[in-house]
C-alpha cells in the first residue's frame, strides 16, 4: 500500500469510526477489605521533602536440624522376607572408548553382559563429560545467599492460612537432573534411546547424582518442607526383570539421598517411574521407542507383556528398603503421556493396584500411596454452550477418569475411553474390587488451563465419530484445544510454553477433582517457564516477578478451594528446583 492510500484510508476510517463507544466504567472493583469511612476528597499540603524509603533487609533464619524422625514401616531387616531371594552386586561405568573387555561372558548379569546393554543402546556421541565423578561434599549456604530480595509489591489478599501439615515441596525426576547416565552400574533406559532425536538434550544434566548433598542443602535453605524425587529403575535393577541382581551402588545412593533430606529437616517423597522405562521392555527392536503411540506422545512400553510383574518386583525392592523413612510413594508419573495403547493403560492400573496391596497388606506401611496425573484442565470455551461443555468433559474424563474411575472409585473406564479404545480388555467386577480404593491421594500436575471446543462447532456427534477413527487428526482426544476464550483473548499471561497463568481455573479444577474422584488432592507439579528467561541477564532472571505472580496467585486460589469450597488439598510441589536437561 502506498502511503497516500494509507492516509486516505485513515481519513475514511476517522470519519466513519471516530470514537463512538466509550467504555462505561463503574469505578473500581469492590474491595470488601477496605474501610468504608474514607473521605471523599484528598487534602493537599506542602511539607519539607526528605528521602525516607530504604531497603528492608530480610534474611532467612536457620533452624536446628530435627532430632526425631517419623517412621512409616518396619526396617528392611524385618521386611526382607517379603522379597524373593535377591542378589546384590555392583557394576562399573561404561566407557565406549575402553580398550579392554570384561571376560565374565558366561555370567548373564556380569560386567560383560552389563556393558553389552550399553553397546546395544548405543547412545549417539556418548561422551558423558560431567564435571564430577564422585559425591561432592556440600558447602554450607553462604549467608549472602540467605538475603532475600525486596518484597513483591502485590501480596496475598485473602486472610487464610494453610492447614497444619500442608506439604510445601519441590519436585524433580531422575533422568531430568541426575546425569551419571552410564555410571556406577546404571542400565540404559528409554531416555538413552530418545536422545537420538534430541529428546532429552544431553547425558549430563545437573549432575544431581553427585551434587545431591549440595542441592538438598540449598532446597532446605529455601524453606521447602518436602523434597520429591524419582528413582531410576535401571539404577536399581540394570537388567530390569525379576530375579536379576540389584545394583548395590544404586540402593546406597538413594538411601543416602533420603537420609540427607531428613538430616536437612525435610521430608522425602518418592516416585517409582518417571518416564525412564528400562531398555529391556523394547524387546528386540529398540526403534519401537520412536513409534508414535495411539494415546500419549512417547511409547513408554508399559504394554509389554512382562511389564507388570517386573514393575511390582522393582517396587517391592524399593519399598522394603525405603518405606521406613518415606511417607509417600507415587507409583507412576503422568502415565497417560507415555501410554502406547489401551493395554498400556491397563498395565499401569494393574501394576499400581498390586503395589498398593503389597504396601498396605503385606508390608503394612502406614504412609500413603499415590499416582501423579497430567491433564491441563480442559475448560469449555463457552460455558453456556452445551457442545463445548460436552467436549471439555470428554477431554478431562479421557485423561483422568480412565485411570481414576477404577483406582479411586472402583468403577469402570469412562465412555470417553471405552469408545475411543473398543479393544480395551474389560475390567471385571473382581478386577474393580481389587483395584478400587488403591490410592490415598490424587496427584495432579495442573500447570495451566486449556480451552476446549468440539472440532466442529456445536457438533457433539463429531467427537464420537473421531473417537472411532484412529486416522482422525484429533484422535484420541477428539476435541480442539486452544488458548483463547470465547472473545479471542488469551486466558492468561503466557509463559515460554503452553503454560498460561490461570489461577481461578485452578480453584475450579481442584473442586472438579475432589468432587469427581472423592479423594484428597495433592498438586504434584506446577510451574511457569518465564518467557525468554535464558536471554535475560542473571539479575533480571533472579528478580522473578512473573513466576512469583504465578505461584502467589495459584496458592491463593488453593487457599480459597480449601477454606471456601471445602476441597481437601494436601500440598503443592513446585516443578522444578533445577533446570531439566
Ligand atoms: C523546613 O526546612 C527549612 C529549611 O531547612 C526549615 O527552616 C524549616 O523549619 C523546616 N520546616 C519544618 C516544618 O520542618
Ligand atoms: C533363599 O536363599 C537362602 C540361602 O541361600 C535359602 O536357604 C532359601 O531356601 C532361599 N529361599 C528361597 C525362597 O529360594
Ligand atoms: C571417548 O573419546 C572421545 C574422543 O577422544 C572423548 O571426547 C570422550 O570424552 C571419550 N569418552 C569417555 C567416556 O571417556
Ligand atoms: C553427533 O555428533 C555429530 C557431529 O558433531 C552431529 O552431527 C550429530 O548431530 C550428533 N548427534 C546427536 C544425536 O547429537
Ligand atoms: C517385552 O519385554 C521382554 C523383556 O522383559 C522382551 O524380552 C520382549 O521382547 C518384549 N516384548 C516386546 C513385544 O517387545
Ligand atoms: C522396528 O520398529 C520400527 C518402528 O516401529 C519399525 O519401523 C521397524 O520396521 C521395526 N523393525 C523390525 C526389524 O521389526
Ligand atoms: C455462548 O453460548 C450461548 C448459548 O449457546 C450463546 O447464546 C452465546 O452467544 C455464546 N457466546 C458467544 C460469545 O458466542
Ligand atoms: C478446530 O480447529 C480447526 C483447526 O485449527 C479449525 O479449523 C476449527 O475452526 C476449530 N473448530 C472450532 C469449533 O473452533
Ligand atoms: C477417518 O479420518 C480420516 C482422516 O481425517 C478420513 O480420511 C476418513 O474418511 C475417516 N474415516 C471415517 C470412517 O470417517
């Protein structure tokens, strides 16, 4: 367009569309906490001016380490009879450049067999050039690091406090922070295959395997009460399967992680499987790890015919060793996302239920068993539109009720799952009796809300047609997901990712979860990747206002859910205390 045309257009526009509509304001929104006796007009006075503002120094205060710890089960020595006979051994670290080879080739679980696992995984460009090769002694937190930043201008506006025992934690997962990928006997996992197409990004991550003492010291200094971590199955059982030897170095490591957390005055919680499925379950064709699943976005191999027994065996080893000191175990992290097909879902549910029964009935643990779910709360784009509401219910139930109906309610899969996967193995009444009520807490990772419509506006039937057509572009959720409300505005302030700040939807979500699945809820992950954070200078990253707003607003809405809506929320874990990869 030439500028003269532009001017002409502007002229026309201003002639036709001079500001005709004034936004009708009715004054400030109500502030019930404010005094009603304010005078109507300010009074103005001159005074001598002088500077009065100064920094308020705020420092964290050290508290003495605890002198007692609670216990939740008998000691390992009293529980070992619950395990089949197991053997313990240690392996070394894999070096693809090694010029000598192990000679114990007749031992199916010897050094040679262990090395062969890594040669088979053959992770590309494997250099493992971490800085550390042994556990680092923690340095104490310098007092300069205990100096807190200036207070945020906006703080809580409600008058509620968190109930006693509320968990304020931080969360992590083994493959995302540990590093030491092929060291001290750890076997290869799905992550060492996926790295071929750049997911994950490297082998080293934060070297938490060696730096955990330092990390834990700093998390304690931040004032976190709980420390949530996952155990790498392949660090405990490099050969994964029942009857194979346990890696003593792996057990020793996590045992010391737990003791270090307790010594710092925090409480450990453990996730048994957070995406890092051992390599063995991919059978003879490791490329199957890249096969696009029908349900989630990565093939976690849960559908493997040997998976359930092997998971239960692994869980028994962990629980007999660590239940005395660990009050909460999460069996699976976000199982839907790594479910390949309907059998994957079934195997997760069966494995979870068996682990629960082992813990409660045989081990007689007094702690809690839970499972963590993904589902960024689907909200109808237009809450007055029946088809939008239907679509949102379909979306949430497919992701949650598929697991939660059986596990929490002892009820069958929801229609959304049954219609989408008519090949599912039906749950019998006996199955449901065994599976029902096998979780003490519902773990949810409610990062954000997402806006839902049917793929075709107002068309409920279209959702069902999609659900029966695996080629449909929207399969298996069969809804449209968007980030804008019915008037075209984003539903919240945006992060670098799919996360928008949507605190009021969180409050509604907590009500949905509690009233639908009838169990106490724990927020097991939530967080906000600030837009372009890595491009900022360090002081600008550290002054973290967007993330503060995210956490402050979410926690305020959690309080309202608890005190005004009667929703039993037990805790909240920030994701994450460290960068992932
Ligand atoms: C204001 O400052 C002037 C000059 O310093 C001083 O004479 C006067 O007393 C001050 N007035 C008050 C109210 O402090
Ligand atoms: C376990 O091993 C011990 C000692 O080797 C043996 O006496 C016992 O019979 C074994 N138990 C089982 C169930 O195999
Ligand atoms: C293997 O050799 C390469 C090339 O010299 C080197 O970059 C790498 O660090 C070595 N890997 C290990 C595990 O020592
Ligand atoms: C391995 O290194 C080569 C050469 O630097 C590079 O081209 C390739 O992308 C790397 N592969 C992976 C998976 O990182
Ligand atoms: C399932 O896992 C076992 C190892 O436990 C493996 O031998 C088998 O080949 C796997 N099955 C498939 C279909 O990949
Ligand atoms: C291995 O799995 C991949 C992905 O599913 C498939 O394309 C390939 O044909 C399989 N190879 C063999 C030998 O079965
Ligand atoms: C929302 O749905 C109601 C009921 O169908 C309709 O009357 C209203 O116009 C819709 N809102 C928008 C913005 O489309
Ligand atoms: C669903 O998404 C598709 C593709 O983005 C779009 O064409 C369609 O209009 C959307 N449907 C609704 C009801 O928003
Ligand atoms: C299934 O979806 C594909 C892709 O959209 C479409 O080509 C095909 O006609 C659909 N099949 C049925 C039976 O609707």
